[in-house]
């Protein structure tokens, strides 16, 4: 066992109680956790000021001098103030404490040299420093940190237990001494030298206690490089292994009866060049004899479902069953209705299976699936229940893949001895750097072209003062025979968030659009499925002109006649969600509009999101901005991807070039030595085994 796996409670200065608190508050359990708990910033303490130079506008400063005397003053019934007079060769400044007075008096000696670090303030015309950091000069000389002082994240609970940034700094100092010479290197020497990388132990020490910014940059680069390199090496080796070992069903290119019937008889429009290109890529994969694992990215309305249907028919033409799994009943129903339209007149048995499917119908579907009588099944999580068995599942489509965990997805294709071909679809465009990092083991297809006839959606930003103007615009659209979506972020008013809520909104819109001239549908996630479906169908059949909803309609509602999307409290939504909601309109040939209603005052982050939406309809550009604003943590289901990024230093929104660089290096290594058996590569293999210890075999279920 590595010394880094030792529990933190055994580190001098920690103990069981402090260890428990550090684990609870910061997730620090072992030496490794602490040594990789890097500072979030540094304070430059290379400069010493003199008392004479002090003024209230200075930031945090450092002084060297001696305490001449102390005075204690009572400031209230229960409170006292301690003032120390601190002097150097240029003058005297008052140092003030309101807490810890006894400890200060007992531990600080008069006329002994100390270093003070704090913020100068002005009180009654005099400069003072309140509660500064104090360091004995002799002890300071032995400290590692002298110029750039590390600042560590803490919590209120830790501070209340006297565990501050400085406490963590001291613990890191102790730990570095204890593990000196014992940190195992994770990159080969020749590889490090070739790419000018510091030793791992040196990099870690420097990040905690850098001498200067140049040294710090080199150390941070070493850690970033390693993190991103091993992610790429891991994913690419999975891909290499799968392509070498995984047998897949071979689809004969000449068997295309249903594909041709659907394509020439039932599709009333011409496919885009991007759709045709992706279909060729899929056809090549499924006829190769290797299992396909392909990610299909496409913006809202780009025609992914049509590509999925024609791919499914390739499987049916070859005598295999196919399934499509969606994350919600609404989306599954939408896919079913859409596919039903394009399969008219074809002798195919296709069914819908969701949680709402009646028991008797479910049992019939289970029986027909097991006997191979159902060619195509569309459904939700209901498809992955143990009771569902296929006779010969050959093709699987996962829509909105980030909403499913990797183990959930796996339940579909472990139903076969030979894994089926897998097409994973994402309507949420993923930035290139994130796609390379999360899905580097998949082949990626992109539909980067919208079908002809689609008009660009006009997006505008308004605030509450413009409401009557917006109501007037909606009335004009309804007079033209159009329909309108209105989306709210909450169902009921929140005590903590001042956002428009749906119940209040229904009341306001009902007053502005009264019956019988206007009619409104209401849809939200707390409704019973049957009520929700009934309300949606009223809108689909044009029996209501306005649908007021929560984000339940983010995916799965396709009404070409709806030309206006009003998003209330738009600042409450993330960019990806706003883009998805906007994609509900613009599905017909008429000009469509997205209206973003917000409060008058917005945070910088919210304003940037709104501005991005107004300025572009390009989903990939929006995704890149989203990555920069939010970081990768909660984008594209990073926790669902089968492994945790757990990046301590690298930043996917900033390190795109480095990601591409290390990917090329990883590819070169694996092209030369796929099994990593050469002596120079054994350290890589050892690290991959450590990284994948106890994890699912992603080579099977990516």
C-alpha cells in the first residue's frame, strides 16, 4: 500500500476528531486527498511595507517589527478590545483584536520581532490593522512558504473549529515532510524529459509552496498534463480493445427492403447532406463485423430521429430486433408517433413500452419481444427491466443519453451474448473538448446542418416592464392562427427564489387571455400522466392556443404551428435548457420567436447567458459558452459517463489545446503498443489499472 493511502488521522496535528471533520466538510480522508487538495489562489507576500507607507486603500500587506505595549479596553458589557502598538523604524501602528484576547496576551512577547499580515483600515482618522496573521520571525525563516502564500478552501464549520486556510497550510507542510521521497512517479523518465515535465513530487510540492509564479506554472502544467493524458489514454485503450475484440452483428448492405420502402415512399422531404453522411458512417460500422458504438450529435431539429429510424430499419432488414430508449414518457410517445407516421404501409410490428403501459398490454409485449414477433420497440426505463427479453436484439438507440447512467444503459445490451450495435444520441450539443474527454472511446458523428425550409428563430430579451407589449405581440400571433408556449421555472412560488411561478402565471395569463376568445393548456410534472397527455393533446390538436408549462416540455413536444416560446424568469435556466426550450418552436415554415423574460437586474453570469441566447442559435457555440460559464462539472451528464473526471488542476473550458495535444500522444503510444507491454510503457499500464480499479468494464458498455 502506498503511503498516500494512509488515513489522515495518523498525520501529526490531525487526530481522529479533526480527521472526521475534514472528511465531512472537504472530503479529505487520506494523505493522497490532502496532498491533492490544491490551493485555490496565492497571496504575494514577497514585499514588506513600513508603518510609514500604510494607508487605508492598500490591500493585504506585510510588516516586520515589534510590539511595544498592549492596552485592554471595555467596549460593552460583555465585550473587550485589545490594542497592541506595533513599531518598526518608521513609526507605530495600532493592531486591534476583539476575540482571542487572552491567547494573544499569553503568546505574544513585547520587544520580540514578528511578521504581521493584514488589511490596513482607517478608524477615527488613524490607521489600524484588525486581527492580522502573526508569525514569529525565527519560525517564519523555517517555513516553506515565504513569497506566495497558498490559500485553501474552508467552510464555516471548519472555521468555527479553528481549522482555517493557515491550518491546512501547516498540515500540508507536515505531510510533505513525512512523504518526502516516497511519492511514486506516474510518468516514465524518458517521457517526462521529452515533454519537459517536472517530477510528480516536485510539482506537488511547488503547487503547495511555490517560490515564484514561473515555477508555479510549470508545476501546474505537469499536473494538468497528467490528468488529461490519462483520461485520453484510458478512453482510447478502451476503444482500441473494443475494436479489436468485440464482435458485432454483420448487417448485409444489400438487404435494404424496409430502408428503401420508408425512404422512397414515406419520407416526404429530402435528407440533408449531413444526414446522408452520418447514415453512410453507420452503414459502414454495422457491416464491418465489429460492434458499433457511435455518438450522434446534432442541434435541436437537425433530424437525428430520422437517422435513427433508417439505422433501425437496417437492423430489421437483416432479421434483427431494434429498440429506442428515451428518458421520459413524453419523449418516448413523441418518437413512437413520429416513427409510426414514417412506417405506414410497412409490414412491421412496432410497440411502445413505458411505465404507463397497462399490465395486460405489457405482458403481451414481453411475450412478443421474447418470441421475436416485435421488430421495433420504443420505450423508457421500462425497457431495461429484467422481465424484458429479446429474441435477437441487434440495434439500440439511446436518446438524450446523458439522462441515463452507464449501468442503466448497460442493462439493455447485456441482454445479448453478442452486444448489439449502439447509437447514442444527444440533442444537447457537447463542446469538442468535453466530447473528447467524456466520449473519447466512442466514434462521433455530427449533423451540422438544419433541414431546408427552417427559418432562423428570432430571440429577444424583455423585462417585466415590457409585459403588456409582449401580450399584444402574442395576441397578434394567435390572430394569425399561431400557437404559443409559455414556460415557467417553478410550479409554486418559492420563499427563497423570486421567480415567476406557474400557478401565478396561469392566473396572470388567464386574465390577459380570457375565454372564450382564448384557451389555455397547463402542463407540469406533478400532473397524472393521463391528465398531462390530455392537456398536451388539446394543444397538439389546436384546441388551445397557449400552453403554459414547466420544463416538462423541454423535449418531446412537436407542434409545427407553435411559433412563439416565452420563457419566464429566463435567468433561472441554464444555457443548455434555454436552447432546448427554444427548439420547441421553429419546426414549421413560419417565422418563429423566442422571448426571454427576466427581472430588471441580472447577475453578470445570467446576463451573459441571456446575451448568448440573443446573439446565436448555434447549439455548439452555446455549448462552448456554457462550458466557460459553468465549467464541466454539471454539463453533459459528466457523472453519468461511466467515470468521474475528478480533475484537481485541469480545466476543460481553458485547456482545449492541451486535451488535443495529449490525445495525439496517447494515440501514438497505443498505435505503437496497443497492450502497453513495452518496458517504457509499463508505468502507463500500471496507472490505468489503478485508475480503473473496481470500475465497470467500459469496453463492453460505453
